[in-house]
C-alpha cells in the first residue's frame, strides 16, 4: 500500500503525472474500473495531503469543529471529491457489480471529509440515487447514511435544514 512520506523533488512530478492519468481514467472508463481508480486516488491524494498537498481542509482545529477527528487522519483532495461525486451521479451506478466497493469508498471519504456541507451533499445525492436503485443498494445506502450521521453531528443538522 501507499504510506505517508514526503516525495522527493524529482519524483513529485512523475507522481502528479500518474495521478492525472488515473483521474482521467475515472471519467472515461467503465464504472467498475473507475471505482478501483478512485480507491487508488483516495489513498494517493491522502498521502499527498500529509506531504503538504491540497487536502481541501484547514487545520486540526477546523476539522474538530466540523466533527472530524483530530488524530491526523489524512484527507483526500478536493479533486478526488469532485471525481467521486461525478461517479455517484453516474447512471452506471445502478447496474454496477461493485456496489459494496463503491459504498465502502464513499463511507470512508465522507467520514473524513472536513467540510460538513460537502459531506451532506454527498449523502443527499446518495439518498436520491438509492430511491431508484435496487433494494440491496438502497439498504446499504441507508446504513451508510446512518453511520455517518451518528459519527458526525454537524452533518445531521445540515441534512435536516
């Protein structure tokens, strides 16, 4: 797996180039391949956040105020969240065989998201998609929403307003 560490100056450009290619894969490949690419991107961009990359988050005080733990959990980049939201809105989600992988990835991403408004937007979109999806997917979505809301109180307030 990927471990946190500061990239070498010469290797940083190569890493960024590879990440750009993986982001492109998310948008042009099949849904199943995109889910696997998103899993890699979540790890890679979170590692980059520890090394000083764009995490889309403030300091640990802001994360604590938003209901996210201050245990230095790496946070994926804003670009990752845009790509994940695009796949959540994709019509291919309903016919995919990777529902469990996608819901697991979404759970991890929303749980560490430092912006409660963005996390609430993800959960609202998930509920919209679940309302027209298969019963097992809808049940998984409801469990995911329940777990995230119980762990992060600010999101519950945003969902009910």
